[in-house]
C-alpha cells in the first residue's frame, strides 16, 4: 500500500477534503493474453512456477511449468506453458498432485 496525493479535475460535489478512496493505478496494459489466478500458481523445490492442468481426455492432473509476465495482486500473465481455454486448478490443496485422478462436473 502506498499513500499518494492526487488532484481531480471536474470533481463531483460528493468529494470532500480529507476523505479516503481506494483506487487502482494502471502501470501497464496488454490485450489478448492468457492469465491465471494467483491462487493457481505453485512453486516447486527448484523455484519454478507451475500450475496443475486438467487433462480432460485422461481425467488426471498434469503439473505444467509456466513462464510468467506481468503479475498483479489477483492474476498473472502466462507467457509460456498454457493456452487459452486450458483448465487449471485454482487453490490446489496438498493432495492435488501430478497424476491425481479428477472428474469434471459441468
């Protein structure tokens, strides 16, 4: 968290001196990228980032290393390792491992 002073042109009358606000500061923007929730990312013993990908044909989880780009507080850009539409496990638990059997319920 960083405290900043801002000025607002044409501010609505609802804004009063001394009020606090929450805002997002856009530092970079990209379009047409693959992103994953931060909760889906894990780190192996060698420091490599990975996700658990669902192999729909085999019905198992597959550990897939990913290369990350821009990281925000909620999501991370995936430069390599995933494709649009891949199913990943968000917030995997300790019993979710590479090769674990899964059943997709839609």
